[in-house]
């Protein structure tokens, strides 16, 4: 192992962590600080349980090789635990938070990082793209950020455009997390399809479904149908297939943009075979109300996943009913 300088996080610390394998980084830290933050380190420094603890008790110093741990996130975590809060000034990316989360999860010290982690998230949460959002979701799980996990899961449903890639290829991510991402993807598709069907039904409710001989050419119903479809197009709701690839949040804004139009509900005398349904068709003001209700329903139904439920392998469909928010 090549000799390298030590990052003096605690200059008089009694432990040196040697992180990584190829280009390893040495971090000098204080055993008491790590033991307070992490039950894993606490056990490791127990002189009766592990040789690291025995060495520390005998010599007052121990060097611990951690070849599997990524040096950079381990360093950041140690800095925070030792109150070197200057790292809060660093601009971390979503991927960095995932890396920190993997180490924090391994050493079970997420709770001790809670405040700074919340700070890092809050700078990113409203400024990420789809892939960054998925990374933040994963990081919120690993760093046990209950409130952010709820919020980001909701964002995953409402703000993400296409289905995010399954994360199954990352073997280090726990199974409940993979299932949660799957559930959010499924819900995003389901809610999108529901809105598409809803608009298709609205078209049938507003436009008479035609048919040979149904209406006279001057019938106001024909004009209503044209006005309605033009409104849908102006609001970007037509063709409805667009909705399946666009974020639900944008579709909700499009539904809200729809405005009632001037319309005559009188029909015509009808054609030779059918009678005119003009007078019985749905009014555009009613459609407007139904669109607004649809927006509310979509926003309410979009999952806000409870971290503790997901951890225990349960994806709740509505609100968490286990009193986990306390
Ligand atoms: Zn008619
Ligand atoms: Zn719960």
C-alpha cells in the first residue's frame, strides 16, 4: 500500500480509517464520535467483541482497513459527524447523496446525519431532472429522510415524464426500495391512462357521436363539437396520447387551462333515422368542473410513500395508517 497523507478530521483522534482499495484515503477520526453516531462502529470498538476494539484498548490507537467503502462519501460523513460543517458549503449532486447514503446505511448512522442531509436535499429537490429525482428518492430512503421520502415519491409520480429505469441493476439497493420505484412507475402510468380515458369520455359527452342522418348540417351541436376539440387542442390535451409521455403535473395544468365556451344547447329537428341529442349533451361549464375535480383527485391519489412502511416491505396505497409519522 502506497503511503499517503492522512486527512486530519480529528487531529488527535485515536482511529485511522483506510477507505477504498486502489487509491485509498486515510481519515483520522475519534472513536468516541463514531461510536456515538453508529451502532456498527460502537460494536467494532468494543474490546470484548472485535480485535479492532482490543487493539484500541491496548494501544490507544487502531488503523482500520475499509476496502469496500468509497473514500469520498466516507470522508464527508466523518467530517459531518465531527462537526466540520464547512462541508455544507460544498455543492453535492444527487449521485453524491446516493453514495453518502450507501455508506450511512451500512454503518447505520443516517439519523446522526439528518440535519446536514436535509440541508443538502433542500438545495436540490426542486431543481432536478428525472434521473436526478430518482437518485434523490434512493438517497432519501438510504438516509432515512421520512418527510423528503414522502415528498419526492409524490414528485416521482407527478413530475417525472417517462417511466424511470428500473433500478434492479444496482444490486446494492435494498429490495423494498426497488419495489417502491416500481410502484411509483405503475401509478404514474395508471393515472395517465385514467386521464386519457376521462378526456375520451368527455369528447363523447360533448360531441354527439354522429352517424348517418343524425343531424342537419346547420345543427349547433356540430359547432359545439368543433369548439370543444379546438379548446382541447389549445390546452394541449389533444391528442390525448401526449398525456402518456408527459409529466402528470403538466397535464393537470392543461386540464386547469380548459375554459367553458359559448354554446347553444338547442338541437335540430334531426335527420331521417335518428333524433338529435343536442339538448341533452354535457355543458362545457360542467366539463370544466369535472376537469378541476380530476386534477384534485390525481394530486390526492399520487402516492406519498411512508418510509417506515416501505422499509417493512409494504407499499401503502393511500395514507399510512400505522401512525408512522411520529
Ligand atoms: Zn342536431
Ligand atoms: Zn407507514
